């Protein structure tokens, strides 16, 4: 664990930890207009961050200036923009018990909803059916078993169906065609449960999006069993990439980025020193607008690494405590954010990777960033 990761976790503790009363997290929707912006926000990306007094969803403008929306006591993690072109949902990270719907133009919180009884959110969710339904990844407190809930947006995100995620400790989930790909992380690295553990028990499950039936479960080979499978990104033409974290810090250079293919996980290629440089931890993964390049960020390793979509390694660069990653609207570009408030624009081609521009913001960004829909 590096000094910058310790700073991030210490900050989270100082800012209030994780509450268990989500209904008052942001003061309720009735007070939303009290905190409206004096002008409409132009959202190019969405993120979450630690801000003065707590945590908040964040709207990032095309010039990469950032505006926080509300403030609460639970650490927000992933932000999912709705296809309606106006709203988005920020989901609290495990063991979070709140998700927040907000207006990304007005900068106001509209509503909140909770996980199912006896469960916590894992930090991720996705809109489906043109924004009429929302899928959330949840974890049973007692057993660690995963649940995917399907919620009706117009019914205040009420649960209409739920299915087993076919694994323990699910973290991220991605709709692909008529299926859902769920990254069941197993034991989460750098938690009390991970002390002394050598097998994460992770898997990738393919679930039918209509019935919830499990179509397939893919596990890593025995020599990679210490990896926790955590984050997903994809392209419209079917590429799905997966990022991992390692329970073990034994000096073995295990691959931490994979392509999800039918019946198997294909490791991306990189020199051993590059895998070691990620310090056993990839906190975010993204694919550029062209679908040609894949980026992975490690706040522990203070770097962003980039590959071609076929898994060929291109290069890496330093970004201290950098974790959030999202494509821009241009081919060969990524937005990256850091726990120290930096927002960087990264450019890549087949020959290398570099920083195009940097901007500092007065907040500490969490693990993810998202490009909004037009």
C-alpha cells in the first residue's frame, strides 16, 4: 500500500466514513432546489469525489472544470448517466447503502434509493431499456453472495426482479447484447477479509438479461486464483475488457487486464516490470471512442497504462494517485482524474502515450469517471 493510497483512505475516514441512514444522505429531494446552480451545467463527464464536508457526484465540463452536486456522508463510487440526456445515478461503494439520482444540468439531487433488505451496494449500476430500468449490483451482508436487482425508474427505483450474480463479492456489471456480464470479485484485496487469503474466489458470470438465468461462469486458472476480478468496460462491437486486483504482493507479475471472450479470459500482454509497476491494483479501465485502445489506471502504482484492443502493450505514464478513466469524444484520447484533484487529458497512438493537458480542481476524485451521452 503506497503513501498516496493511505492518504486517500485517511481522507475518506476523516470526511465521515459510511453512514447507515441513506434517506437523509443529501437532505432529501424536497430541498434539491435550495442548492440549484445559478446556470445550467454543461456535463461532458461525470465523476464522484471527496469534497469539503463529505462526498458528492461531480459534473465535469468540456474544459474539465468540476462542479460538485450536493454533499453527503457516504462515499460515492460509479456514476451512470441516463439516456434521458439529463439525469444520472451515483452509487455508494460497498458497504454503501444509498444511490442518488441527480440532475446533471441543474446540479440538484432529485431522489435517493436503497439496496434490498440486508444488502449493500457494491458501487456500480447501469441503465437499460432506454433509461426506463436500472440494474444495481448488491451484496448480501451476511454471506457475501451477489444479487443483481432490476429497478423501475418511474416507480422510484422500486425492485421488480432480482437474480443471483453467480458468485461472491460482485463489483461491476455490464449489459452486452441480451446478457449481463458480472465481475464477481470474491474476496476484496486490502480488506480485513483478505488478510492471509491466497485465493480470491473470483469469477465472471454471464447472465440472461431477461430471465436472470446463469448462462456461464468463467474462472481464472489456478496460478491466477489470487486475482479479484472487479471492473468492466466495453465497445458496441463486442469487446469487453476486465480489470483485476491481486490479493498477493509476492513479486509475481500477474496480468491485471483481460479480454472477456467466449468461455475464457484472455490476458493482455505487458513487460513484467509494467505489471509490477501497477502494484497489484487496477482501479479503473476504459476503452477510447474508436474502440482501438484500452487504458487502465492504478492509484497504488501512480500510473496509467495503455494497450491496443488486441492486448498489445503500448506504454504507460505517471499520474500520482490517478484512478478515474473515461473516453473523450475523440479517438485516441482519455480523461483521467486523481485523488489529488488533478484532471488530465491523455493522448495515445500505436507508438506511445502522453499527457495533452492538465487541470487542478479543489476536490479529491474517487475511482471512476464517465463520458455522458449526447
